[in-house]
C-alpha cells in the first residue's frame, strides 16, 4: 500500500484534531498491512513529549514501505538525537534496542516470525503524559479510543488475523482491556496461560464487529505482561507458540483446551486436526 492511499483512508477517520497531536500509528512497515495470521497491538506510544523526536504529530509520523519494525530498527534510547536517529546504527539496524524492543522480538519469534513480518500498531495513536489526558481538547462525542478503533476496524478487515497479541494484559486501561470490551468478554471468560502469575499471559477467543459491510472477525486475543516491565514466562511463551500454530490451522481455542498434553505436543512437530488423537 502506498502512503497516499493509507492517509486517504485513515485521515478522515481520525480527523484533523487528532492527526495534529503527537503520536504515531504503525510500528511495522506498510507491507504488513496485508492478509496475515498475526497482529501485535500496544496501548499508546511511549516516550516523553519533551524529548527530541517524540513531539512529532501523527500526521507527520513516517511510514515505511519496505521491511521494517520499530521493535527492530528504531532506537528508543533518550541519549540519541531523536527517535529513529540512532548514532550507533550498523547496516540500518539499531544495535542498542531497549528491553521492551528485545522482548517484543522474542514474542514475535514465538509466533514463528520476525517483528518486521507482523502487522503492529498501538490501540491509541496519540502520545500522552497520562492515559487520562487522552480525551482532553477533543471536540464532538467520539473519544480518542473510538476514533482509533475505527482505523483498527479497517486494519483488521485487511489483515484478518487469527491471533492478536497485546503488549500488556491489564484489566485497566490496556489494549487487552480494549479488545475485551469490543468483543463483550468478561474477566470470567479470560483464560490464564502458564502458571497464571504476573509474568504469564492471558487469552480469550472473541468476535469483533468491523463496521457496516464487513464480515465479523473471529480471533484469539493473547495479552502478555507489558514488555517494559516484565519478561513473559517461558511456560507462557511455549503455550503461546502452541496456540499460534493451532489458530493458523483453524483449531478453536475451546478445542485446544480439550486436548491432552500429548496431543498439544503435536503442534510442535506437525498438524493436529480436530478429532485426531496423539
């Protein structure tokens, strides 16, 4: 997709007020805005507004047309002269990624991809000092979340992922909570992965309305601990890998829960069809 085609769709959905705010939309290249199995969603852009390179508007945020990922190619170190302008780059690859970026790279590899091969964006495109400040100064009844969700409906209808991975699993303001609400899923319907601890993931199967004239999306949502604060446990990563393979093969999460340990192990080596035994 060309940048002009991207903005012709996204611009009217966000509106000029929001486009003028500091922030960014894509954390992967435009070539990932295509049919794909996976979709990574953070909450909103990090970084301090007073740091050079973090104050650019959503409208002015760069779009990359080749293979690229903010988690692989951007430098987020505040000592560098602006986001994405690392002075320690080698062969267009940042060699000083922060722990958040390294952990997202691990999560991507768990899905069998590199970060630059997976569509990635934040749930909320605007950068803000606090979550409560997001809706201040916005005219009309639509919230920032509503406007950004209308863009995600367009994204999701193009990508049609079997699995959405959220960076953060909190029940407060998070991408995971946003998707729970959009799918009308309660906390009681959320499944715990691994040992169910702070460094483990959560998941649920959900249906998402993508707007008039678009087919509903059925997808599995997995929320991992926020990469800035926690490393996802090995037990959760293993289970995420199994669920990812299962989702791509068209096996439901409910079916996955019914499998024995031996049957689940088949996902590491081959294809398990519904009704197949280990």
